[in-house]
C-alpha cells in the first residue's frame, strides 16, 4: 500500500509538470516583477520556499526581479537606536536620521538576507537599491514627510545586463534625488515603477490577504481597470488595498500586461499564479 501511495505521488508530480508546459512556454523569456513582503519574509522557512520558487522561475527561462519592503525591521532598528519618529496624518516623517537607518536596514540587512536565500537555492541573486546605476531618480513626494520619494525617471539598463547573465536582481526601494539625496520609496510604488520601466509581462504584489474582495466578501480572481475604479468609488475596495490596486492600475496602464495581488501566505503562491490555471490572488488587467 505504501509503495502504491508513493507511485501515485510521483504520477501526480509528473502530471503537474506536464500540465505546466503551456505556461512554461508562455513565460519563456518574460520579465516578472515581484514585490516581496508580509508572510514570505516572516521566517527562514518561508524565505527559503520563496527563494526556491524564484530560482526555479529563472531556471525555466523567466527573468524575475524582486523588490522588497522591510517596515517591521526598520521599526525595530529605530526603536533599538532610540530614534523617535514624528507622524503627519498617520504617515512617518522620514528625517535625515531616519533615512540613514532605512537605507542601512533595507540595503543591508533585508536585501542581503533575500540574496543569500536565493544563492542557497542555487541562483545568482544580486542585491541593489534604486540608487544603483540611477535606476530610480526621485522627486520629493511631500515636503512635510521629509525624505520620501516618488520615482520620476527610470533607468533599467543595468537590469537588462543582469538578465543576460542569468542573474536575479533584488532591489531595495530607495532612490536618488537630483541633488544627491536618498529617498525612501513605498515598496509597492517602487515595484510598479520598475515593472513599467521594464514593460514587464507581469507584476506580482505579495500580500497577507487572499486578494481583492467584492461586496459579499468573496475574492474576485480577475478584474479590469473599470471594475477596480467602480469598487473603489463604492467603498468595496478600501484601506490598505487601495494603494495596491492603485499601483496595479498605474502599471497596467503603463504597459505591464497584468498585475496580480497574490496571497503570499499560500505555499508556492508565485508558481501557482504563473504556471497553473488556479492562480493565487486577484489579477488586474487594463
């Protein structure tokens, strides 16, 4: 009986690989930008699982780009250094002392942890920030918020060079100002800007929710831009989901084929989204 069960498991594995063939062909050579955050960053086990999926993507011909956040780690370091934060309308003011900590944590601790996880799985992860090779030139978003930036000029040439060498870019959401300042960028915003600059095939925003829900609380697996606008106007899309759907709309209107808000709590969520009929979240198209 045990042997029969093992045989069934192997047969199921082979069938899964076979059914994935059309998707593997579909995404061969495609650029997929993934915003990493939430559950996938919460433990070494989750990180290793995510990294394995990313290395597999690269192995079958996909060009993944990882853009990550790190809010909890930044908060922990600010508390450790006893740096007090000021808030304006619920948003942190990023002064000079704070932006130095943000850069240290994002470009150092968080970025290298992801790079190491990818490299442990046999990939070639390369850690960057938006300051490298002037990838993201920023304007100040709001003077009241200090060194918080919005990308205004994108230069993705370096990323194309990395793709040619089978390397996996891992990008911290920091940008350079025109006068040499360092700006902190919202992670979703940075991922959307990079996806648009690369004209990526897909943008995946990993979150800790199942996806965009309708008025009945059911996850909507596919939406058009007009659906998102109507659901936002009626208040069905609210709170923290609004900036994610806004990022998705900006991306698909800028040439990204589709953006999916992915439930990062699901095992192998990225692979499910790309290589199966099932998917793992809410896909938004223009």
